[in-house]
């Protein structure tokens, strides 16, 4: 009975053991290839969605599943937050952590522009690179793709370097 | 719109979004702790996911596992070295470090009710559209 209660508690806790979550993500990503022969992919779905929303463009029904997958991720996040027993997100400094609290502008307009420009860099960069942390790092590196390995090394090197430099300049 | 493949990918998406949340990948604070080497839990998540994926890829190749939908051996798809790969990866790294968000986690964060992720998601959408346009121009010449 105690084991059962412990398991239930673990299921509803906000953070799971890293190796367990990693293994489940690896299995899920492989299940996509086993059942549909389609590797994990997020940024291509954003590109398809952008194409659909552009006036006068024809929809490609063959790419619908990529957008359905994106909708699923939103629902997955909703289910996760409804079942973790933690208070709802308030956007406090503690929730953003000391680095992003110092980095992002304080004003409502300034922060909105910051998030939007950051998103533009992410979307534009992912299209130029041909994938993101899902398609290149989790799926591509696991399949031994050289281009994905190079892209992933650059993703991490630039992100770590930028964050370390910014943290040093901000003194946080 | 409602067919077997779309239903399947709705379930895959729900699973992926849920796991990203339980991993802590949807917390900007935890992302910054990864990039500043203060808490490496997300590194272990990514490393385990890649290791499991690589082991299964090897087994599938070695034992000739077949995909359920095609009946053919599971394909091993290598993304190409695109002309914009390095520049794109640098821009992606800057955006990732600047916001603590990537395309997959942006969506899970929206589901979690993190309002700022709507701005990031809108940026990713517009940026993806612009990136597709540039890719076409690069491919043409």
C-alpha cells in the first residue's frame, strides 16, 4: 500500500527523475518512428502552420499531422500543470529565476518585445538550420546524423556562451 | 483531418508536452540553471533520451525492425547539411539563451498557462515563415 501511495505521489509531482523522463522521451520519440516512420519534429510544424495562415496559400493535407502534434503538446502541458499539485504560474521573479529576471526588461511592452524577438530568432534560426532541439538533437543525433550533431553542438555552445557572458555582465 | 495518423500524433504530442513539463524543460529558471551549469538535470534528460534513441535505432537497424504503417524497415533519416545550418544554429542558440524557450517547450508552456510563452510562440511562428522563405531563396541560388 505504501509503494502504491509513493507511486501516486511520484506521478503527480511536478518534476520526475531526469533519467526516467529522458528514457520516456526517448521511447516516445522512437514509437513515432516505429508506428508512423516519422522522427520527432517541432519546428517544421511551426513552418507548416505559418504556411497555412498565410493568405492565399494552399493547404497540404499531408502535413496536417505535424500541426496536430503541436496542438497535442499544448494539451500535454495543460494536463501536466493540472495534475502536478503546484500553484498556478504567476510569472514571479522566483519562477523566472534570477537570470531571466535580470535579463528581460521590466516593462510590459519591453518584455513583450523581448519575448517576441527571441521567438523570431528561434523560429528563423530553426528553419535555416533545418530543425530544433527536437528534430536535430533528440531525433537527429540519436539517428547518427552528422548535420544534426553539428547543429546541436552549435545550439548548445552558443546558448551556453551567451548565457554565461550575459550572467557575467549582469553580475547575477 | 480526422484520420488514424492525426489521432496518433495528437497522442504523441500530449505525451511529449506532458513529459517536457515533468522534465522541468518548461521552466525558464531550470533552463537558465542548465546554461549556467548550476543544475544539470536537463542535460541528463536530453542525454538519456538520445542514448535510448540511439540504442533503439541501432537495434532497429541490426534486427531489421519494420515500421507498422509502411511494412518497410524503419527509416534512418539524416537531415542534410543546409547552406544556412551554422548561421541558423547560432541564431537559434541566441534566441534559446535569451528566452529559455525552444519550439517544443513554447507550446507546452502555453498549455501550462505561462502567458509570456504566447509572445515567444508568435515570434517562432513568424520567424518560421520568414525562415521558410529564405530557405527557398537559398536553394534557388
